[in-house]
C-alpha cells in the first residue's frame, strides 16, 4: 500500500523521476550499495533524462538549475538538515545536528576562533608546518624517491589544523612516505559511508563494538572505520588530558572555550564526548581530506601545464625574491594569479559532492518557481553549479584566467565549495590560508617532475566526500637554489 501511495498519491507524485525512486527509499540503496553506481554520475544522467527537477526518493527532490542553489542555501533559510544523511557521520555536533537552533549557539562560540583576524595572528603556525613538510619533500628527493603529494598535502593540513585548533601536532608529515595511519584509515573507510547512510545500524555497531572479534567479518571499509575512530579518540584524549599542553597552546586553541563556555543556564556547549566527535570533522572530513584533496587537484592541473607553472612562479617571485624571506599570508592573497589558481582549484575539486539536503519547513516553500510542500528534502550538489556551462565556459577545463577577466566578479557568487547559508563551513578562512600558503611555498621552493611510472588519476566516486579510485599523485620535488 505504501508503494502505491508514494507513486500515485504522494504530494511529489507530479515530479518526474525513476519509478523505483518514487516507490521506495531502498531504490537508492540498491543503486548505490548493490549495483555500485556513483550517485553524482547518476544525478547528472537522471537530469538529462527527466529535466531540471527530479524526484530521486519518495520525499526528495534534486535540482539541476544552478540559480536554484542560492534559493535553498541562503542566510534567510534556517532549514533543518536531513537527519538521515548526517546521522551516518555519527556526529551529534554542530556539523551533524539537523536542527539549526541546536547549533546556533555553538557556532557563535566558533566564529571568533575561525575568523580571518584570528588566523592572521597565528599564521606562523602554518609556516612552521610548511617548513617541516618541505624538509620531508627534500629528504625524499635526496633519496631519489618521488613524493606522494596526495597523502603529503593531507598530512600537512592535518598537522597544521590540529596545531591551530588544539595546540597539538601529531607529526603526520614526519611519517615515512607520508603513510599516516590516520589518513590511510580515513581514505579506506570512505566507501563505508554508503552502507552507513542506508543502514544506520552499522553506525551503532561500529561505535559500540569496534573492538569485538566479530568485527573481523565486516567489510574492510568498516574495519578501517573502526581503526579511524580509535586513532581519533586516542589523539583527542591525549590533548584533553594534558593540562600543560593546553597552557602552551596558541590563542587560537579552541579547547578552553569548548570545555568551559556556557550559554545561559544550559550545559556546556560541547562536552568531552563532543570534543571526540568534533576531532573527526576537524582532522578528517575538513582538514586532512578536503583541503588536502583540493591542493592535490590544483597541483595536478598546474603540473600538466608548463605555461601555468611559469606564470605562477613569475608572480610569486615579485613578492618573494629571497627564498629565506617568505611573504605573509595577507601579501599572498593579494596576488591575482595565485588567487585565480586557488579559486579554480576549489571550483574543480569535489569538496563535498554529496547533496547536502535541507528539509522544507512546514509552511512549504517556492523553489525554482515551483511550490514545494513542507517536510520534503531538497538539495543540489555544488557540482551542478561549478560544472555549469552556462556560468563557466569550458567548465570541465582548469582555467585560472577565467577569474582574471573584467567580468570575473560575477563568478564569485557561484563558487560554493564551502556551501552557503547559515550552515556553511566555518573553516573557510582556515582553508584559504592553508591553500594560499601551500601553493606559494611549493611552487616557489621546488621544481617538479611527475613520476611517469606512477601516473595519477583524478577519477573518484561519491561517498559523502570524494573517494579517489586511481593512483595517487607522485612527484619528484627538486629544491630551487634560490
């Protein structure tokens, strides 16, 4: 009876889409888990077949027109997140909490800590970690080895972010070949997200029985998730249980406010349990994967274009003639071509390809000129904006110069790598700082040669974050003499 209602009598029955999608939520599980279909690719195919608005589940609509993005994700729409999607992350923090009122006060605690001014005051921390990263690249080159930049960038970002946020660094960058257990476990656990999203009991099993011998019968992706939780929880506990470490921490350290801040007479904004969960976002989803993946993507494209590489180096030399006197971040962000490289990198990086669904409030809403009833989950993947030929000419090509044209200002509102609206990513300033500094230091300090024996691939599949299925980016990094 439920299937008949969904297909013929449901308020969304007038919207086009696959009959199976209209019938049951299990259709998406069948396509993604059983058939192994990439949902990003599937959405593009369905829009080509059914039009701008598709019904992709009994109570879900996806939109392809890029102008719709701002209608869903804007500051005025304080709509709830889709709990079915975010519960798979096992985070009841400000990131995973579906209801906006629950996170509004917590976000207020974080805002000053991730502000542009706060990052500028502590930018020396990022320079310290970049020096360590560059030393590792030199050592690998001296040994005649190519460097795994796919992992290396993630190591740098994880170390820099943990130092900035927690006042502690776990020296992922110093590990042999950047083979950090934390990052490897993170990468290998990504495919488990599809299982967790459709079968939430897996989240409960992993959280409560990760050390049980029976976990050995689960797929390797689930076992990697268990390992990831252990590593993250262990690191977070070390930080919290070391008072001396907290005293030495920089002003940007978030722990004192997270542990002590109270709003009116409510409980502390974030308890120790929340800290353990937040570390998963800060170390993995945000720092080590999102920023690291973006840096890898931009570097991949620049290394395949000699003209871009020379232009970027030429601009860097104008503010960095002496290799021993690197410029400040606020100087680098004023460089037009470097800025264009950062923006184009974010445009072509699938930072969060999954559709970040929002729940239409009870009174309903008008989206793309169509009345949508309350309770419906609506979303648009940022890729439908970033890859729109109507906005970005030759959208699939890496073209930093598009951001330097006289009319480039109009493109800025279509750069939504960090989402938009009241639930957008609070780490945007941190991400920009790490990207500017990393690009500048690597392309100023080194000459690069791609390891032809290990050709990299940018092929990926959607598992909330992008899961790359090809070879990592391996590059020989030769230090510049001056």
